[in-house]
C-alpha cells in the first residue's frame, strides 16, 4: 500500500544484473520482473525496489546507506549468503541490541543482516 510520506521504493546500482538476481534468488528467495536489459525490479520484500545497470556501487565506505535484513537464524543466513556467492565484508559482530554481519552481493552493493543476541 502506498502511504504519503513513507518510504516506498529503493533503487540500487549493479554492475552485473544477472548475477545480482541469481544471488538474491538463492540467498533470500526473491523474484524479479525485468524491464528491458538494464533494469530489474523486486516487490513484497519489505520494501519494493529495483537494480539498474551501472558500474557504480553502494557501500558504507563511500557513505551510502546500508539496507539491513532481519534474520531469526543469523548463522544460517550467513551460510546462505556465502552459498549464493556473496562476499562477507564483516563477520558476525555484536552491537547494542543484537548481532549482524555485512556482505556485498555480486553486483557490488553492500548490505547487512542482523538478528537478536543469542539467549
């Protein structure tokens, strides 16, 4: 549902759209709709969005925002990211309120996954 004043859509660069799509399909079970050879979109993943063909990339080193997934099985999510071809840029670490790790997907964008601290 579209709500005035709320985040509605996010777009990312990708140097390799096919590799980016394959990664998110395997790691998180996403599906995509292609809009020509240089744009693909996802929906119903917490926030709708898309990837467009570009040699740029988003990471926190350059000061870009990092979108963060939630996981109730952080170790399993880490393994799934690796299996899907993601590169871990920061192994699991504690922060106030939980644990998380950072990774880049094959298109070059950095994301993170967080979960609750183990009981």
